[in-house]
């Protein structure tokens, strides 16, 4: 069953729509003080989790969401496909370095463990399915 007549068939486009929509929610909550989770994500260095940092993280997350949703509807576009893969690579790099290099976030914090799980799975899935969706 298709989500709409415009989304291509297959599981990957639907997954990208799901994670893109989740990114919208996560990005928007960075702008609402009572909903912000940045202080909990970066709990090992809470002084660095400022409102400015939260808003910047929100814009980064919203941008990733836009790219992922756009890719869900345009999965055969090689440039969009590649940019979407980069959003997952950047998320993986960001959270990996915050946990293991900068030591600002524990793996168990909200947003970190899902990103460390979803990003490499998404990258691998998109890499293996490139030839199926991009021709």
C-alpha cells in the first residue's frame, strides 16, 4: 500500500519519509525551551548545551529532515540520493565524535543511541540499494 500516489514504491522511500518526518519533530523541539533535549543529550558537558547551540542543532536537524523527505519522493535522483546519504554520514560523525572524542554525550542519552543505530544502517541500506533506485 502506497502512502501517496507520489511516493515511489519500495521500503527505502517510506523509511526516508519516516526518518525525515522524525527529524522535523526533533528539529522543531530545539526551538521550544520546554521541549529541548540538548541538555540531556550533551549531559557530560551541560554548560556547552546553550540555547544558541540548541537552535543551531535544530536548524541542522530540520535541514536533514528536508533532504530526507525530498529524497523519499525523488529517490531516483542521484544528487538527492547522495545528499541524503551525506546527512546520515554527518549525523554519524557528529554523534560519534561527541561521544568518543569530545566526550560531551553518553551513548545512552536521547538522540545519541538512535542516531548511532539509524545512521550506519541507513548508510549501508542506501549504499546497497543505489543501483535499484538510481538508474
